[in-house]
């Protein structure tokens, strides 16, 4: 089996070629992507994935987005405010410009035939393969808990997310590559054992690097260092004001020793379409107060239209549930068709 670094290098090398293929023949691609609804979507989601989905859909690919609600409980006991988080994500997708009349937005828990693929798929992987997954290892360590059966096996579940709808293009960050590699292995082994049913999906590496939270750590709601898309301008200003910086007046980009200052520079640079060094040079000796002002204005200006559209959509209390009802309906139809093919291939038709 390929190592994670082989797979990263190969994917990176292939990504330009793949991007050209997608641009030339968007109708050949179905994109399946998604996230765990553990909280509100934040700037990290927006710049790393949501913007990319809007771009791919505008090219003409068929876009499917899963809100992976069962994945919420891989590393915790409670689903939290899952309904609220799912609805909130739908509002953000629409506000960000995803065409909701074309996209299929759905949840794990509403698609039984998708979940049923987990059983034959589990038979295609070994325990050792599951234990080797570096992303699962990192998530296990971060959880500070015992390894749940679901955390160990969720990459197989994720393969079902991608394969049930015959997704063949998955835009991913680096941490998701091991899961995509496993998905390809599962598709290949299923096809070899039972006859061709599944495509081997390709990973499209997203070019935006991971966006740090305001304290320089990974952006996460649980660290309180994330600017949510749904925050007001005032809430954004308060959060940025509280970012720990230092008393050195000269602004420099140095993520190691100045995590707060550097995270603010990255945040502002993304919103202004600039880069950290240019902004640092421009700010010179003006201190962290000026940096915070710049970052606050950059974020609030950039997201003002998004937030206005979001608010308008939220005024209709049925908006998100209507989208999800339609998406779940379409996902169920597709999942049942695929499960039918799987039953035929496996000879389990009675
Ligand atoms: N694991 C992904 C994340 O944490 C979410 C996800 C679930 C996903 N199923 C997927 C991503 C299928 C891509 C394809 O963000």
C-alpha cells in the first residue's frame, strides 16, 4: 500500500492535470464532499472548501455535499446542537453561492442504503489497515479518549459516502487523503471480487493552506479561535480584539514565535486577496492595534454580502429543511439504486 507521503506527492503532481480535465469536461465529474456538523462553519471552511465547491459547480460539475452527522460521534458522546449546525451550514452554502437547485445536500442519518454499504465495505479492509490511518491516529490523540469502533472505521463509512453516489472527484485537504486512498482501495477490491460497480474517485487537492485560528492553533470552534461565517460584524470585532498578540510594535509574519500576529495577517490577507508579507510591510511599526483594525475591517467587508444574504435566507424558517428534504430524497433514490447493483453483484437478491 502507498504511504501517506507518496499519496500526497502523487496527488499534488496529478492535481494540475486533473483541474484541466475538470475545466474541459465538467459533465464527466460528480463531486462528493462534505463536513462534520460539529459547530458553525467558519472562515477556515470558507476559504479551504466552500469557495472551491462554488467554483467547481460554476464550471458545471454535479455537486453533492454530505453533512456527516454520524461522524460527529466518532470522538465524542453527544451530537450537540446537530440540527442547528446542519441548518446553519445549509444557510452558509446558499449564501456562499452554491446553486441549491442543482446541488444535492444531504445527511448521513437520512440515507439508510448508504449506511448499509458499510457492511460489505468493512469486509474489504483489514484491521491493520484501519489502525495505520494517520488522520485517525491524530484525531484519536486529540480526543484524549479511548478509540471508539466508529472512529476506527469511519474512513470506511466515508468511502460509502463517496461511492454510493459514484462520486469520482473529491476536493480534499491533505488530512483527508488517507481516507480517499482507502476509498480507492475499497472500490478496487469490490470490483475485483464481485464485478465492476464503483469508480475509483480522484482527489483534487485544494490549494489554500490550512488557515490558523486566531491564536495560531488549528481553527476550531472548541478553541474559541474561529470566526464563524454567521457572526455579526460586532462579534467578529470582539473576537479579533481578544486575540492574544504581543507588545512588539513592528508587525512581522512569524507563525512560530508570533502566532496571534501571524494568524491575523493570514486572515486579513485572505480577505484582501493580498499576502502576509505585503500587509506586514505596510503596517510597519504601527502595532497590533492597527493590525487588529485592519483584520476586522477586512473580514467584515469581505463577508458583509454573505452575511446579508444569510440573514435574508434565514428569515424563511423552512428554507434549510426544504433543501434537506429534497437532497435526502435524491440521495435515497441514488443510494437504493447503487445498493441494488451491489446486491446483484454479490448475488444477494432473493
Ligand atoms: N471527514 C470529513 C471532515 O472531517 C467530512 C466528510 C464526511 C467527507 N464524509 C466525506 C469529506 C466524504 C469528503 C468526502 O471534514
